C-alpha cells in the first residue's frame, strides 16, 4: 500500500505546519489562527517548497466549514440575543450596511462590477467568531453587559451571513457572474413557459429555504434530540460521538442535495436544533476535537489561496482594506453604540471586538470567486486584510482599554460643565446605569477555591456551602457562572491555568484548593502554580488513572482521588455489609467529608 498519497500528505503537511506556526503565534501572544493561515501560505502554490494537493484541500475545507457552522448553531442562544435585541439587531444591521458600502466603494474605485463590490463589502463587514469569543473570554467580559452585546451582535452578523450564502448564488447574474440555475424556476420555465427571471430565482430559493427551516423546526427539533437521547441511553460514547458527527454532516449534505441550500446553512440549523436538547453541551464536547482539526485544515486551505506577492504589488488597496476593517467598522460600531446611549466603555469594547474578519469572510470570498463575481485580487485582499486585522486586534483592545478612562472622564466633565443639559444628563444617568464591568479580586481569606463546577465540582460546592465553609468557584462555562451567581456563590469566569485568573481568587491567602476538572494536564499546571504561590495550601485533585495520580502528586497535589477506585471501594463497602461483618481492605482511602470546625464528622453507612 503506498504511503505517499495526496490525501495523507495534505492532511499531515497541513496539520504539522499549522501546529508549528500556531504554537509560534501563541508564543508571540497572537491568535493561533494567524499561524494556521501562514502555514497554508507555505504549502500553497505561491511559495517554494512542498505544495499540498489543490483539489483535496478545498474538500477538506468544506468539512471544516460544516463543522464550524454546526458549532455556531450549538452555541446559538435565542435567549441571549433577545436580551440585547434592542441594540444588537439594529446596530449589527447598520454596521453591516456601512461596511458593505465602504467595500463596494473601494471595489468601484478599482473597477470591479457591482456584484463583486457588494460581496467584497459583505466579507469585510462580519467579524470572526473564533477571534471575538477568545478575546472576550481572555478579558473575562462574556458575562458583562458589553460582552453580551458583543455576542448578540455577532449572532446577528452570523445570521445575516447565513442568509447571504443563500441569496448570493441565486442573485449572481446581477453582478455579471455565472450563478447556478435554480432547478425549480427552470422547471416552471420549461413546462409552463414562465420566465421568472432573477426575482423568481430568489423567490424560489427562499421558498425552498423556508421549507427546509420549517421541516427542521417542526420535525427536526423533535427527531434529532430524540435520536441523541436514544443513543446516549445506549451507553456507548463512541456511538454518541458518531451520532453527533452523522447529524452534522448528514443534515448539511441532505439540505444541499434536497433543498439546494448551502452546506453551511444545513449544518447551522442542525446545531441550532440540537442546542435545545439537554445533551447539547455533551455534543459540543464530543465533536470539539474533530471540529477543531478540520477547522485548522479550513484555515490552512484558505492560506493556500493567498498570494503574498500582493503585499508588494498592491500595497495601497491592502491599506484601504485594512482601514475599512480596523478603522471604518470600529468607528461605525462605536458611534452606533453611543447613539443607543450606552457607556463609552461598552462602545469601545464593541468596536474593538468587531475590528477584524474571519471565517465567514473566507467563505464569502471563495463563493464570490467561484461564481465569477469577485476577482481573484479581491480574494487576496480579503485574506490579507484578515491576517493583518487579526494580528492588530490585541493592539486594538489595548488601545481601547487605555482610551476608556479618558473618554468616560471627558463625558462626565462635559455633563458637569454644561448646566443647561443638567436635566437631560440626569435623566440619561437614570436610564443608563453606570458601567462597572471590572472584575475585582475576591476579599475572602482562609477560604477554599473550587476549580470547575461540573458533576464533581457541584457536589463539592454543595458540601462547602452547607457546611458554611467560605469558598469561591473558577469556571469557564457561562451557564454555570450564571447559576452560581444566582445562588449567591462568588464565581470567576475564566481558565484557572491562567495566572491572572488564580490571582483574582486570592490564592496566597487561601487554605485549600479543590481541582475538580477532569483534564489532568491542566490540573497539573494549576497545582504547580498554586504550590509556587502558596506552599502551605492543601491541594486536592481528581484523576482517572494511576499515572495521573502520580503526575498530580509530582506537581504538588496533596491528595488525589481516583474516581474508579472510589467507586470500587464504595461497592465493596456495600457488599461487605451483606456478606461479612467486618472486613479490612488494602489501599483503602476513605473519601474526605468537608465539615466546619468543631463539628463531629458524620457516620459512614
């Protein structure tokens, strides 16, 4: 069997180089996405050396698009969107329209057709889901008001782009492209002699999309969750993971073949329908590794299409493109948010979040070139603008953080210096509560720190609360953070691996640390950092194997509980009550029960 096959070499070359340059980008405090794109440039036809297969890469990228859109659907929250609909919906629409006009104007200056300019503008108007969410999570802004507005704004942009993916092929002939003929309208033309024209094509496309959406909302939202529950009850993790992937890929492929809609739209609705199930979180976890792997191949394939010579040949159009993305979109979003009487800090956060482009931009660019609407130069400009804007995005957040106190102070001084508008300022102050999204360190001391609030962490937390032990929780799930705050439990959003997150928990003054997350690699890093900051702290962790137990103890954990051993000992205890009066067992570890000082421990049954 030959080992040097195009498929294997393309996957191996793409993933290996993506890992190398992604790690390098992360080391330089840039999003790994930049490294993936650069890896694609290196294996593309425009650079010397190894060249990946140009026909296989787009097909692998299509799987990445399907899984990316499925992930977007899984995280689609109608509740969060409705809570900020008053600003996110009109704000996103206005910002998309403004950026599209700027892109269309630049395309017109370069002599592009109307359709090409509109596709170019749309591609520049939508921000990257990956980059935006990562930036908000790193700054612990997801649970704040400005974070919710940014996420809601992003959802509206995603929905607008999903609609654009449906309408652009049907309307391709407007801009001089060679869009596909809509089968239903073509059949009516041949049977009845009715020439519906471009309007009929769009109408028929919308009818089929509406039929697909209706089927998914009426039958899919019942059938898909029912199937996943049946698979989950079968007790096979492999079947559950396979079922998730089968639903994502199967619905996307069926939607494309039966209803003529895009693979991306089908995957999005499959994820959105599954998101209503209680198993949505587990489905997202099970599909995440494969989703991430193919997403990396998607970005690599996008980089393969980029010609770096354009940086030297067309510097002015690139600067104009970057200006539209980083300055034009950001300024428009800033003014829109201020127009809705939101604080300057919120406006700055939204503007910085949207000052980049990503996944949907690449999909739109590829679709525009395929349909003959967008010139190859436009595709290269979009790719160059994406790479540069993603690199500049952390700097944009840094500048906004520095500008926020100045702008908020200037607005307060302006309100005080203008006595004529004192009444209006007072009314505005009543309508808009002062923004206080800054995350402050805890004031607790001698407390317990609980890392993770899943199935294990929830039991530990309930025990701590019932015993009156002061404690706080570090969790990276938005839903669980909201649940903890509703119970009056102090909680911090973020990854405990980050030192700044542990600093918020006042680690140096804590008495104990319970690491309840199942990831042993992250648990070892947390234990190592905690031990270096507070040598006397008690560290309790969980493990799934003897090797993990040894590793965690090596990195500073005092006590490591292995779940399988505790389950076995619990079963042995119960069996001993029936078969023996008293039995001693080797390697016996009594599970610790946290109790307040001065209270006798409960008897174990």
